[in-house]
């Protein structure tokens, strides 16, 4: 009962947050100097005569309607699921542009974040369990060091050595250009092979953080009385480590993971640029550069929904992991 | 779980990956061309949609114009039209349309397709990016081989836009309800490459036109395009011999690109527009030509070109013209513009004269130089300028801002000094019009799409009006030289250097690319429609 009420209250909060971010997505791009038609004109550098700018503005759907009117129409279109037409990818619709990138971002960054979190948490727990031993002494400083290196540099290094010099992995794209997307073994294998380098760089850059925070919370949990009791009862070490210490130590990390998972959809800009991966981050960069209001709004919307959705999942997981929220 | 398992995982992954090689040999006869930087492609081959996200082949290889202007020879190369003639009053342009050309579906191409294309632009002003219908009164095709254009008033420089308008087939496009929103996924065109044989979000291929009108052409079987979102990726593809033709800026090109492989070639002719330091002449103190000339004289252009442009260019001359207009350049006019030399002492004298004497090593002049962030060559140039100006006692701080913010300031006149490109078209008409015509001057605060210095001269407008009404080459050159003299005299803007047009090719598998020894066309793969000159010439080895 109380758990249901707790979840309901969270849901209300999410609705409010969704409205706020949808509104921000409308306001923020319009605060940038210039307008999209001007951006098109600048991009074409003289191939567009000044006299044609007005006609272009009209064709792209620019009106002199008041901001309030535009905002109401925007909300109306949004409610109907109509995200409009992208300007930088004109005449493709925002929905189709995002659809082309969403799956790849989810796949690459989603998997990388999930792997990094799982790996980091496991290593952290292990390090705490065997405190002061070899693993605990070497890995945290090493991984923190790796995480502190500029990501762009790490990715370029991986691309140049693993992809270009040694030729172990493809240097670009999400799958081999001779294949057509399907669920065949060859295609899936190609996707995996193309994802190894970019995913590995994301993991190298982030796993240290997860490990360190898991290790620190696990150390605290391991000194709790109930762990001592579990040992006294003669439970197996694995059970104590995972079901007693691990489960409780995971809670604070889980909140961070929810946030991280939500931001997956904003893409990993640098990963996508370095490895030519067709994802959302590059799309967002391009949209901002060309003042593509509809695409910026559409991307913000997917990111918002992802953050809120991920947090909702974390709420559910917390209810499941932490009995206190259920009482 | 042993502590060395991550190492094992890495080794295992590397092993699995090395089982298959990722560099399959390129297919014979398939030319790999660099597209505009992008992470993924949308399928759009609409040649009329300049403002949209349109794939490279649409205007570079599929749809053809009536004539192709060749900036290296100054000639209009006959393409879908064979000849043109102006009437005596320059109000009628008559073109003879080539016979025997067929669309890629086999249908014959006639003057009616040409008339249809021009009428389409008049019905959809957003597609008329050259603003043709500001000047055209009517178009007609009296027979299959003749196309006529009536002008509202004489405007001969419009020839370039008319000549290079891509022509679309009436029998396909007459059924298109909204040509703005038309993605044209299955193009029917007259060009050398028309058949889209595969299209995926990161790679696509276009094969040759079975009905191409030039006999035995093209010798290349197909064009292939891969998505490269960054310069680094483009460079890797070039160095890995995965790209045959590109237009990349490469620093230290001799060492990085040319020397490692005898098949690697580059050619950077100065055919792009001149890069300027724009002064805002609508505001004091830059309304004074002496101040503008003094700033110009303070700049060490030789050093600027060496540092900011890696020595790929040369200092601009007193006419401001780039090499795309080399045959218009008049030696006497260039000599009159002696304020583009490097002479700090004369700069100081001019500033003293203009009422800005030195006080404790500084002058009462506070300027800023606006540059778009990320344009590293321009930022470097601005820093050199700032340093040179400080040497004559003028403080000019470099301010970088986001591209759209920079462009917005330039347009509204909210700057004192700013780096920027200049207008580039077949003749210097548009270049000088955008620098000196009163018709292009906007009041401060209103967005000016051209003439960012906001400088206007009645004498310039007289010459420009005369250019509107002449198609005689000698007369045209005489008038342009008049404009050069006005530019050299008034210094409406400060030219820095003509920008190179980047181009490189790999002749391992294909031959016939233009270069300094064979300058039949520009090499850059981004110049439309000039790429057609190259695509119809290159052949597999």
C-alpha cells in the first residue's frame, strides 16, 4: 500500500519534470543568437542569394506569431506525437531522423554503461571483500588514472592502434558495409566487432568511478552488525558477499546508475565522432550548430523521457531491493 | 574469479577480432569519394533543394547544368546546352540545347525540360536560391532545341546562375506535388552517375547512367560514399587508401600525405574566396579610410600566411581578388592598393594623421576582432593581427564566439573588426557589389546578408550598373578594373589572403585527375558542378 503510494507520488513528480524540460527545450534554443534560416544561409556561403532567404524562411515554416502562440502550438503538436520536420536534415521528419540514431546509441552506449556498471560494481565488491589485497591495491588507482585521462585522447589512441595500425578492429561505422541489416549471424557478429573498440573506451573511462564508489560503500556495509551475524551463523562467503553486503551496498550506486542510464540517450558525442558511430550525440551537436529547433526539441524530449524512465526503473528496483521503502 | 581475467578477456577479444580482416580489397572500377562530414546518411537526391540534407551526387554527378563555368580557364564549357547568345539590348538570352541527350530512364531530353525546371523555380521561390526570378520575366522553349529567357532588365552577370542551374526531367517532376519535400529517392537524371545500387545509413553506391550522352563516358563503374563525421576519420580513410578523391585540409601535407606514398597527390590552388579582416565602416573610427589602411599596413601578411594557413596561400594584393579572378587582376590597380604591404612606420604616420597619436605607447583606439570559435586558422590569423596592431599602439583583443553568434554580429553590424570570407562567383561583379555597392548597405542593427563593412560608393554603383548591361569581354574587364581601382583607393575592407581550394587524390587505381601539371578543372571534390568535368575524365588504371 505504502509502496504503491510512494510510486504514485514519484510518478506525479515525473510528470511535472517532463513538462518543465519540454518547456525548457522550447525556450533554450530560442535564446541562441541568429535563427535557423540564417544558419542555412551561413552554411551555404554564398550559394544562396540574400534575396532567397525570406522565401526559405517561409518554406521552413517560420512565422512571426508570438512566442506564446508558438509554445501552445508546440505543446499541441507534441501531444499528438508530431515532432515536426528537421531543418538540418530537411525534408526528413524529426521522428525519422531520431529513429535512425536511437537504436545504435541504445545499443552501444547502453551496453557500455551497463557493462561498465556491472563490472565496476563487481570489482568494487571484490576489492572491499579482499581489502588490502592485490586487487584492492592495484585496480582502483589504475582505473582512476585511466578515467582521468582525456576521453578524446584515449579514444583516438584506441582507434589508431587497435583499428588503424594493428587492424584488429574496424576503424569506423556500426557494421560492415558489405552487409545488410538482418538478424543473421554474420551481421550480428559484425555489429559486435564494430562495437568492441568504442564500447571498450567508454568502459575504460567510466569503470573506475563505479568500482571506487562500490568499494567504499561495500566497506561500510561489511562492518555492519548483520554481516557479522551472518558470518557467525556460518553462511557461505559468497552468500554474505552478494546477498548481504552487495545488495545493500548497491543502493547508493543504483541512483547514480539511473542517472547515467538516462543520459545514455544524449549519446556519447566523442565516441560517436571518433569511431564514426551513427548515434544521437553527433545528431545533437549538428542540431545545435545549425539551430535546428525541431530536432533539438525532439532530442531533448527523448533524453528527458529516458532519464525519467530510467529513474522510474530505479525507483522500482529500490522498492524491490530495500524493504524499508515498502513499509 | 582469478584477478588476471580482464587481461584474458582483452586477449580473447583481440584474437576473435583478428580472425577476420577488416580491409577487404576495394572493388575494381568503384571510385570512393568523400562526402560532406556526417555520421549517417538520409536518402535524398533532390538537386533543387540547396537548403536541405541532400546527398553529394545530386548536384555533383547526377543532375547536369546547361554550361559549366571553369574558373581555371574562365570559359563556360558547353554541357546540356551548346551555345548561348544575348540580344543587343541584353533583355533576351537564347540558348541552343544539345540534341541526342537522354534521361537515365531512356526518355529524350529537350528544351521543354529546361523551361519546365525554370518555371518550377518561379512557382516555388524557396527553391530559387539564386533569386533568378527577381530578374527573369519569362522563359520558353519554342522548339526542342531552343530555350529563351526574357529579362526584366539587363543583368548579364546572372548568366552564371542560369548556366549552372541543375535541370530536372518534366515527365517525372510534373507529378511531384511539393518539390521542397521531395526526397527523390530514385533519381532520373542526365548525368554520368544516376543508378543508386545500394543505400545504407553509413555507406551508399551510385552506378553509371546506362544512357549517358558522352560516348564511352564515364569510365568509372560506380561511386561509393562512406560516412566520416570528422577530419580525423577522413584523414584515416585517406591514409588507409580507402578514399580515392577528397577535399580535406591536411596540415603539413607534404610530410603527412604526399611523401609516404607516391600515389598520393594534392593540389591546393587559390580558387576559393579571399579571407578578409572586415572593419565596421558604419562606426567611428573605421569610417576613416586612413585608419583602415593603417591597420592593414600594420599586418605582417607573410607571417600570417605561413603560420595560420601553413603557407598554403600568399598575401592578398591591393585588388582583394583571389586567383579565381586572376585574369581580371590589373597590375596598376594592385599597385595602387599599396596599403596591403607590411609597413608599420607608415601605419603609425597614418594613425597620427587620422588623429590617434601615441600616448605612453598606446593610441586611443579600442578594437576587438570577432572570430568564430573552432575556425583554428582564423583564430591564429586574428592572434597575429592582434599582435601586429599592438606594435603600432592599437589594442585589438581577439574574441571567439559560437559560429551563429559570430555570424549574427557580422550581419547586424555589432562589431568593430571581424574575420570573414567574401563573395565568390564567376566574375568579380558580386565580390565588389558585396563590398562597395550602396544597394547592399543595410542600416546598423538590420541583418545584412552581404556587405558586412556597410560601405557604399556611388561611383561603384555606376560601374556595377554598366556591368549589368555588357557582355563584351573587353568592356567587362575595363569596368572590373575600374572597381579594382575604387577598392584600392578606398580600402572598404582589409584583404588578408586568398583561400586555397583543398583537393587530394590517390592514383593507385584511377588516373586522369586534374593537378598543377594538368589544370583542366579544379580538383576539389566539393565544387559543383565542376566535379562533372573530373568525373567524365578519370578512368580506372
